[in-house]
C-alpha cells in the first residue's frame, strides 16, 4: 500500500574502444560496446560532491498542507492534471504513447524506434497546475539502462492549448540520474534569466551524490523544500544540501518527470539490450505552507507583468513554447 503522507524510508567498463581496421572500416556501433571494463568516474567542474545527512528529517516539514498529488492508481493518466513532453532532444523524441499507468505506477517508457530524426523515444509528464513555494516530493525507480537520463524537476511550462507564458526564470532540479551509474545522481538550481554576460542559463548551484543506493533496484524518494528564504534538497528524507534562496530568481513552476536518451553526463552509449524499459513512478505530491501564500502571490503577480514569450526556444520543440532555452533536461 502506498504511504499517504510524508516519506517512507526504504532500505536503502573503461570506455569501449572503437578502432579502425587497417582497411579504414568505420568504428564499431556505440550502441554495442565491448562488455569488459568499468565505467569511468564522472568528473565535472560545476558538480560538487556532497554527503547525505546522518539522520532523516520528518517530512513534509511542519505547517505544510497537501495541495497536489497523483498516486497513479487509475487505468489512464489524468489529462486534467498532466500534459505531455513532446520534444526531440539529445538522442530521443518524446512521445505520449510512452506514457501509461500499470500496477499503481506511472510508467514512462523508452524504446528503440526512429521518430523525427532520432533513433530512440522517451517521454514525460508535466503538471498543468503550477506552484512557487512548497515541498515537492516523488517516489520512483530509475531504469537500468545506460544512455537514459531520468529527471524530476520544476520549471515553467506553456502548453500548446494555453496562452503563452513568459519565459521561465528558474529551474529546480530535484533529481537527474544517468543510467550508466545507478548509484550516482545530481541535483541543483538553474537560473534561466538572461545575465549580463549574455548567457542563456547558468547554474546557481549543482551537486552530486556519488554513493547512493542503487536507484534502479528499488523505489526511492527525492524531495525539496523551496521557501522565500531557503531551499533544501532531500533524498530518502536525509538532507543533501541547504542553500539560500536569495541567489536566484523565483518563478511559478510546473512539476516535470521524464526520461530521455542522452550520453552527456558520463554515459557512453545507449544500452539497447535493455530496451524497451521504463521509469516507474509511485507518486508525486506537492505541499504548501499557508504562511508563504502572500510571497507566492507576489511572485505570480510579477510574472504576469512580464511579456509572454513568442518564439520557441531552440532545441525544445513545441512543448516549451514560452519556456527556457534548451538545457539538459
């Protein structure tokens, strides 16, 4: 039976070398690598390794009320709650046909198939309801497939059947996990507002957990408390990072869950032997604290004063009209 409130705490190949033959033959298909060797450790100048707190925190925090949830117990996805991710990005095209409900879980499938110039398909769901300050939580199991990037995050979204919204100012990444290393994931804050150096986006903070339990073996809970003063990221109820909320813009956001094909963050190939596969999501919940309602309305009012975006951001297709420039997610 699914827990209805708070968190349930759970028990917690070097690069394959392609060589040209003496005759000048093409290199081996990267989707079929040599089996030997270990995956190299991912290195990044912007990702900072952090450790989990020793003890879990009672969550959601005191004073929070449930304002949005989906336990995925029905037979089909609730389209009043969710829209679909439909872009072609990185190595895959995202399709609504890859979204289903089975055995009390949301399944977002990934497949080997050619659609709109990509050799793989993934998918995603995006909440139609938006939020600013709150406690965001999801329980899910990542797919055991190298080359697949699983994400749970919050960011503004303009759906094709709605009036266009202003571009996003903020992206909160609660979990980004790349299947080649199921014990490794990142989280962080992306400032989507243009900066004086003309960059489209930049990381306000980016961190990694390098020694998590196998995220593809069991369900785990990722969550974040976002307030006007502080932002706290959690895994299985244990604090990963606490930062000031003063260093980046605040925005109204939809909740996203998706999986796309990508080898950008250390994965070496798309492991076709494990396809089709899927991310399994047990639930998504958002809680809010009444004491932040006035501050949230101020953020929404400021957003309404900004001009709606009219051009589609490069790389994000029809789904992100009025959204941010293309990022990894």
